[in-house]
C-alpha cells in the first residue's frame, strides 16, 4: 500500500476510534485525526511484528483494519491518560 492509502486508512481508523471512545479530547479533531494516522502505522507494525500477520497490499483486508483501529484506540487512550486532565489543573 502507498503512503496515501495508509493516511486514508488512518483517518478512517481515527474516526472509528473516536466513535468507540466518545468524549472530549485534549487536542480536538486535528490531534485526534493525527493520532488515528499514527495508530494505523503502529497497529500495522505491531500486527506484522508480534502477531505474525504481515501487512498485505490489499486495502480491504479486515485484519489490517482491525489492527489500524486497535492501534488508534491504544494511542487515543494513552493520549487521554497523559494529557486529558491538563485543562482542569489550572
């Protein structure tokens, strides 16, 4: 897959992760979208490295989508844990 395909996959995965984890995010829509793109890369890499499921060239592979959404969820949860309460500390 090309880098553009990974970015599109990440945007969709980020939107799905946001749908599965509703609530306010510290960075807003743009940061959540960037987390989705990074999550797609992380999920694909983890899937290939540790789950013995290599990334295929098919954009419609369900395992790749699950890995991308899973990676986005993990990064979104980590981001909320690290930066989620920064507005309330003032």
